C-alpha cells in the first residue's frame, strides 16, 4: 500500500532521516518506535507532504513526490499530528467538519455518524468549544477529524502522549477498532509496549536511520529493545 524508498530529510545542516526504506501492506497496523529526536514525526510529515525530502514515497502505486498536502489527503492519507492541534475556538462539530472539507455533503454526514459511533463522547459535546475539552477528548477529536476524510491510511503521531493510563487504553482500543474496520494504520508512539501489542509489524528508528524491522512480537522480544524501549532488563 505504501512504499518508502531511500528517504532523506534535511533541516538545514541536520540530516534528520537517513536513507529510510519501509513498506506497509493494506489493513496492517505498523508501528515505528524510537526515542525523542529519532525522526519519527519527520517521517510522517514527509508522507503528508509537510517537509521536503529526497527519495520516493509511493502510495497505492503512485508517487507522492511534490504533491501538496491537501492532494495527499484527497488521495486517501490522513495525519493526526503530535499535540492534537485542534481548533480551540471552534466547536467539536466544526472541528470534525474541517476534516471533511474535501468530501461531498452526503459522505460528510455518513462520516460524522461513524465518528460519533466511534467516540460517543464527541456527540455529547458537539456544540462545546474544542479548547474546553480534556486532553483525552481532544485526542479523540483529532482522530475523529482525520477519519472524516475517509482515509485508507491513517498516520498517528504519539496518540497517547500526556494521557492518563485509562485513556491510553481507550485510545489504543479505538486504534485497533479503526484498523479492524478496514483502515491501515501507521503508528508513531513512544509507549512501545502498547504499540507493539496492537501492531503486526514494527520498525525501530534511531538518529534518523532504521536499525531494526520485523514482526511486532519479534521486535518486542529482542533483548536490546526490551532494555532500551520496554523498560525491561535482560540477563547477560
């Protein structure tokens, strides 16, 4: 579904992504784990057309090179950025409708009902200003807004960041539900335990380069990954 070939991103003199190549099959959950500054968010921004890059990104057989972000959304990719980025002064419903600006009225209403079914709390608060929502509710809204565009590939950047453990579990359950309904998911997440538990495959990114790839269970079982990312010591 998505193929990334020899991706390089520079921020001035900083080489943020170094020859990254990966692929995602239809209806998978693939997770990318790594420390702060590893280049995880940059990778998602490159896919979304938000940063310039060298190399190629191919979605469903078509190159995304030089496509503007709204064209990439129209092609079937939605991005939930780190930090939620909701429109604080707009209502919940208005935020959701912003996510559907590229779809027809009939599709918009159908998408709205699907989002409300996924997140009943958003229906309860549809007239409330997004800025007054809790962190967990804002994350639901950010995901719901992305789903309004009916994406075939959903990019999620740190969806559990700053949330209470109970809400983290709720968000990860929702990600799994979204995937089971047919949406492919690329998940960037520092909570490696949670991410590896729901993903089929995983990539490990360190200082801009991929250092490991494989089935999520295999990556989770690697002694070094256990120690560095999962908080589990291994015996020598």
